[in-house]
C-alpha cells in the first residue's frame, strides 16, 4: 500500500511540474519577432479607422475591441497582450473589460481596466459580419494548422 501511495504521489508531482513549465495556450511570438512588430505597427498606424467607426456608431458596426499590453508600465518583465472589449472613451481615458483570461493573477476575465493608448497593439470590430483590424490575429492565423485557420477565418467573416 505504501508503494502505491509513493507512486501516486510521484505521478501527481510530475504532472504539477509539467503543468508549471508548460507554454501558454495559443501562439506565442518572440519579443523581437519582426512579423509581430510589423503587425503591431500596422495596427497603430490604422487605429484612426477604429476610432472613426467607433465614434460613428453605425448599426452595422459592433464588437469593438482593443488588444493591449496588460502589464504596460507595471514594471513587470513580461508583456501580456490581451483583448479589452466593451470599449468606452471619455475625456481621453479608454476603458474596457478583459475579454480573455489573463495570466497576470492581479486581473480576471471580465474585469474593467484602463487601456493606456501607448499600450495598444491591435484593434478590431465587425462591420456587417466581417472583422476589420485584427493585424496580430491575421499573423496568428497564418501560423495555425489549416483546420484551425479555416475555422478562424470563417468566424471572422473572411
């Protein structure tokens, strides 16, 4: 009986260690990946399109979101790029709710956050069922297995 307990304990410990060191879900780019940096730059350069559609409030435009670095200005060594949804902008302050489960334990999915303009790396909205923006998403889709890429494109109306 003691041997079974020891084996079980070792299996659980090995599983915990593997889970701890497992890479995060999704596609992760190196901090200096030139493709990711180009996608972010393109998103920043076209951010005016997002704000124009946001302010116009056309009924065919919906689901506005901004991807930003959640850890921007926090002094943390790692960036965490995450979507903020339910965007508002008042007196120059951008707010949203976290649309993904964050890795940073100080935050929770659905939590209201301030989105620093300088931390924005991507934007998105749907116009008549077709996604606009999503520059980093496009790059991630290119890196995805074909089946997943087809599903993502279909969900985005592409």
